[in-house]
C-alpha cells in the first residue's frame, strides 16, 4: 500500500495544460491549469498544432507549480497519472511523454487515465470532500452525464472491488453540447469558448421566446450501421444503444442560423464580433482557471500573454457584450440554452428511470452552466433523486480529476505499459 497515496496527475488532451497533486483520490493538494484560450480564441476554436506547441511551453512550469503548491517534491510521490485519451494526438503526447520521463527517472509507477473517466471522478472527488450525510456512498451506482466541448455521453458507472466499471448508455450522434454552445456563440459574434458567454447573456433573455425543438432520434437512423459523425471516441456501436438516450445537437445550430438569417440579425452579430473580438477574457462564470506561474518562462501566448505587450484590445466583459445585444438576440440566446438544457435533462432523467438509478453525476465543461445546474437540481429533487456536480473549477479540464481517477488503479496495481502512447479515440467502458 502506498505510503501517503500521493499522485501527480497530468492532463494535456485539448487546450489546457494541467497538473495536480491529489492524496488518496480525495484530498486536492494543488491543481494548476494553464489555459490556451488566448491562443485559440482568435481562430474561434482549438488549432491542434498550436495546442501541442503551447503544451510544450507550459508542461514543465505547470508541473513544477503543482508540486510547489502542494509542498511536495517528486520524491514524495507514489505514482504519476496521465491522460492517455481521448483527445488531440499531439496534445496528448506532450503530457504522456513528460509523464513517462518523470516516472522513469523517479522509478514511479505510471498510470494511464481515460479523460472521460477523469471527468466522472471530478464529481466523486468533490463529493468525497463533503461531510458525511451530504454525499452518496461510493458503493452506489450512478448515471454519469459527461457533457463537454468534445463529448455528450451517458454512462452507467458501477463500483466494483474498489474501482469502477462503465457501460455506455447514450451519446451524441453528431456535435457535443459544448460544441453547439461554441458554434452558436461564434455565429452570434461572441467570444470563445462560447459556453460562458451564452450562460451569462441568457440571464437577460426570454427562454420561451423561440420555440426550439429536438426531434426524437429514429431507431432506423442508428440501426443503419452508420458511424456517428461525432469527433469523440467511436468504438461502441450506436446500434446497441436505446435511441431514447441518443443526442443530436447539429440541428439546433442550423435552426439558430436560420433564425439569424430570417430576422436579419447577422449585421448585429458582425458588428458585435468586430467590437468584442479580443482574446482571453470570458465573462461571468468562466471556469477555465488561469494560473499565473511565478518564474515561468514567457511564452508567446496563452496564460502569460497578458504580461507581454499585445496588439489585441483589452479583454471585454459581459457588460460590453450585453450592451451590444438586441432584446431579440438575448431572447434567441436564452431560448437556445433553455432548449439544450431541456434536451439533456429529458434524456438523462429518462435513462435514470429506465435503469432504476437514484444517483446522477453531471460533469464536463457544460456542467458549469448555471441554468443546467438549477434545472437539474430542481428536477432531481422533484423525482427524489440525488444529483451531483464538480466544483466550477473542476467542471472544465483539469488534472485533479486525472489524479483522483488514478487512485483506485494505484491500489489495484493497474499500471501503464512502458510503451504507453496516445489514444485519440479511446472509448470508456463497454
Ligand atoms: O470539459 P471541457 O473543458 O473540455 C472538453 O473536454 O471538451 O469543456 C469545454 C466546453 C466548451 O465547449 C465550453 O463552451 C463549455 O465547455 N462550457 C460551457 C460553460 N463553461 C464551459 N458551456 C455552457 N455553459 C458554461 N458556463
Ligand atoms: Zn474534458
């Protein structure tokens, strides 16, 4: 049994370089996240080559900062955990290569963690820090909705011998929910990532003004054997899934586009884009934590860019964006968010009922959404179910969730091979 149960987690699957030290899967000693939002914002989405370059710049100072903030050295650690997939191949490789080198040099076990399992453990990590009586026992099965920029997946998570097993219950056939937030925000001339902008502006619109609807996924569509058009992990055959628990978010994006064209909202969106497009800042509950790392070398962009002279305009705020939105645009934003949250709720609660699960975990970047948290919490209370979320900081990508997910694997000696490589389409569970 490891002496102190200290695991260094490393995460670099997309556009955050993160490191954290977590003790025994429950006590977070440090969690450092270097965001690349500034780099990618000017392109309106993640540019894989730039992501790899930024991870290379950030990985060493981020890991150093995580160790320093936890007040531990490499010699104190019991294992190193790293995200092995799914994600961008080049981005994953930066974290994996560095983790392998550290593990080899320190003679520590290396643990490979699936990013999606990490997101689920972000909720469990948070739950374990709650006082007894406020948390579900770890032995209870749960329905987990992982809802982020790359994934909208429903899993049945079951505890088994101190570890967890996962069965895929539902998923998106095309865009992830977070991707829909990002694309709609881009269409409306708002910043990147779009979720936090839409979240804060939706508070000022009428959610019932535009009646968006989601059609039921037809059994025929998924039985035709077509692979889903999603970028996410794709190994589980869609035909095995109940169509009631399948999602599709590409249609609502087109519906928003049509509404914009029909109501001539495009000139307003374009002038907003010119006025707002600046880069790093996201408004309201933007939960992409940006850590300033003392003593870090000055990269050309990313977390430390604000220290350098910049040709960009100063960061814009929610108030700036609000002043540039007509009441009709605010109604559109509020209605879009209301519809997406409603669809996530409908299918998640239907799956919970069908599987007779009384515990629901919601995680991933979109789980930071205020309306989503409020409505899921209210509906769960109405149905006498328990719903849990990660903290806002642990909703989006971070490494504490990777270190927490690695704890059961350390106990069962589930270690990675020395030739561990990136698995961009890694699936979770059966
Ligand atoms: O989990 P995450 O950091 O990365 C992935 O694994 O994809 O999720 C990022 C996604 C982005 O699409 C972003 O727009 C969305 O989460 N997001 C939100 C909110 N905060 C982040 N979506 C809705 N409301 C939010 N408050
Ligand atoms: Zn993620």
